[in-house]
C-alpha cells in the first residue's frame, strides 16, 4: 500500500496534537505570525492581542512571535508566507481586499492558491472621515461639490489595492465624479493631514477609529459607511447607498497558512481562534475590533472571498489601465 508524504505528515500531526507529552507541534518551537504592516498599526495590534489569548489555549509551552514585513500593501509578507515551510510554525494575517486585488492586477509574489485560509476575524466597514467642524455632513455633500468642480476634493487612502483605494474607485464610478486621491503609508499620516486641513476626507476602517463607536470623538466625524446596512459599530452613520451612491467596501482580516500545512493543524488553529474571539480578555483589550469582530471558518471564508473576487474583477476591468 502506498502512503503519500502528505498523508504521513497528517498522521504525525494528529498524533502530536493528541499527545501532550510529545515534543512536537505546537510546543517545540515558536510559531511565527507574519504581518504585512508596521508594528503599532491596526493589523499588528490585532495579531499581538489575539496571539496572547491563543497562546493560553494551545498550552503553556507555546509561544507566538510577530514578524512584521511591511510594504507593497501586504505583498511582501504574503510572499514570505507562501514560501514558508508547511509545518504549522509560520502563519500570517490576510488583509482583504488587497489579498485578492494584487494578484489580479500584476504578477505578485504570491497567489491565493498558495494558502489555506484558517479563519476570518474581522469584517470592518470602510468609512469616510472628516474633521469634526467640516462643512461636509454627508457623502451627498461631497458628491455635489465634485460634480461642480471635478477633482477639487482630496481623499486619502493607504495604498494600491487597499479598501480605501478601491472605495474611491467605486465612488468615482457610482457617482460619476472625479476624486483627487492621495496615497498614504498609514492611518496616522492620513489623520494628521486631515486635522491639519491638508486633506478633505480620510478613508479608513471603522475599527481604526475606536472613539467613534462610543460617540466620543471630538476631532473627527464619520459621514458615510460603505456597507449594505448600517453597522452595529456605527448605527447613526448613513450608508453610501442611503446618500444615493451604490458603493460597498469593507476591510476583512483573518489568518492563513501555507497550503502544505496539514489539515489537522489548520483545524486546531481555527478552533483556537474561534474560542479566543469569545474570550472576555481579548474583547476588553480590543476596543477597536470588538464591534466589528466577525468570525468565519476558513472554508466559509474561502467561499465568501470567491464571490468577492467576482465583484472585484468587475471593478478592476473598469479601472484605467
């Protein structure tokens, strides 16, 4: 009887997982979590806080190490993850839509087929943020000005293929306007320019402005969210569709492993993530993510992203070449 290498790996991992006394996964060396953005950013903070809670559930000998590989809208980190050994000791954070967008528009360092999705953690609405004293109270106000004076308003985003960049493309197409887009390397720079009066609108994810959730923001205000229905995180913020602009964009974050990682390891990590997201310690430590937590199993997320890719392809085909 022939036994494949993959089958043997799966058998070994099942034995290791079921036998706490054995010095094998996940106890014999640290597990890397690869993050495609700089330390201190939203994705990085989420990974660090969740890792602490996951660590408790996997065992006292388990350690996680965050490996930051920022640049190219996450492509550098995903390329590193795609080339990693399929032994369960390297996993990474996936940021959608850039995860789908990059391989659809160029020869990227990875392909989505290089990974097994473990679980989605967050589905974070994209919002339009202005200064608290801005004369703009809605997306409709912005559209009116842009139709009168094309390109007269600046909208910030965090790079090619990010939710902010694609949100601008959607608004341009749906509202038939011309936006002056300004790319940034992060939300901090966007907010600095916004508050300094150098940027009219910052396009960010709701989880990146946690003070908005409790209505305590004093320096900024959200005037639109690009969701089908109003998010529970921002029940008083109008959707773009309510303003007459059919634009929908969110920022999803979750975890993936190299495609050769045994299913038994992926399944165990999926279970641990699901348990950790319900942990009061994690929820309390993550005020930005708590209102937008949206767990989805890896298999279900794969199906969901396949549908997202179809919508994204339509948008890409309409973008200037």
